[in-house]
């Protein structure tokens, strides 16, 4: 595991292997559901992009706040 890595939002895949999507998380945030967790999101390397292990709503909040990066822990 690599901790505290600054990752570009654009390099994060919008759907994970379980079928969870950033689009659903963005809609949740727009309708008032906030992330219940804090801290770094958990990503895993998938070729030249990153899959989401944990943190969809935190990433969605960044997208809606026009942030370009997020701090993540990367699973190897």
C-alpha cells in the first residue's frame, strides 16, 4: 500500500469492478446525501488509471466542487 498520493480526478475510472459508479455517487450528493467517511480514498492501479476501492462519495464531492486532485491510498 502506498499512502497519501495526490491523484488527478481525471485518472480515476468512473465504474469499479462491482458496478458502483461515480455518476450514482454524484447524484447522491446532489440530492443531499453526504459522505459518511473521512480520510483518504482507496484506489487501485488499473493500467494507466485508478479503480475505486472506497471513496465514491468523497470523489463525487471533489468533482462537484471542481477540484482536480484528491489524496488517495493506493493498493498494490
